[in-house]
C-alpha cells in the first residue's frame, strides 16, 4: 500500500517519470495493486520505468516479477559490458503469470559508477538492473518532450 501511495503521489505532484527498483513475485494481474497503480500512472501521462530484477541465474526464463510485469511499465534489463547482450544476472521473460514479453529495453547495468556515503569513499561501482533503469528513466521525458532547452548554465545541452 505504501508503494501505491508513492506512485499516486508522484502522479498528483505532476512527475513526468517514475523509476522503481524493487520487486516481488508476480501475482494474478487483477490483484497486483502496484502493477495496476503503474498502469494508472501511465494512463495519466506519467512514464513508469521498472528494473527487471537480477534473478536470471537462479530462476531462468520467467524471472521478471512484479512490478516489472505491469503492462504499461518500461521494464529494463541490464546490458553486458561485452557487447549488446543482456547481462547474465538480468531477469528475463516471459512473465510467469501474465506471459508478457519483458524486459522491454536494456541499458548499461554492469559496473556503473555511483555515489556512496563519504565514509565509504564517495564512489563505487555496482551492477544490476537497478543501475540500468535510471538511464531509461532519464531518457523518457526527452522522448516525450524533446531535448532540454539550452540555458546560459548549459550551453552544450543536446
């Protein structure tokens, strides 16, 4: 219920995109309140982006769980550094119950540099679909509204 409340608040607050890096086993789609909330957000014009999960090595095909199973979510797999391949850990479809072909896209998800608390050194590399989905979330508003406007602060914006 807290996750649904967060999704609904993002829609109410006028967000363009929601990025979720969480998951649980897929349940009957008619009872999956998080997936239904994401479908509602998409219907309201908010782009829902979801990490696919990191369960392929343990569960194999059919390992994309909820909320990545949402029909309206852009479900993101991690791409391998060795080429245009899905990372060995990245969950794959079809989804177990709804049989949707997921994930939808891939993005860099191996050894992604990220910030960490100062006591841990400020920077560290991580791998996972939670590192991949923010790339897609950032690109999503650009897809809807075009490139950002150029400003004095950013003369070289794409």
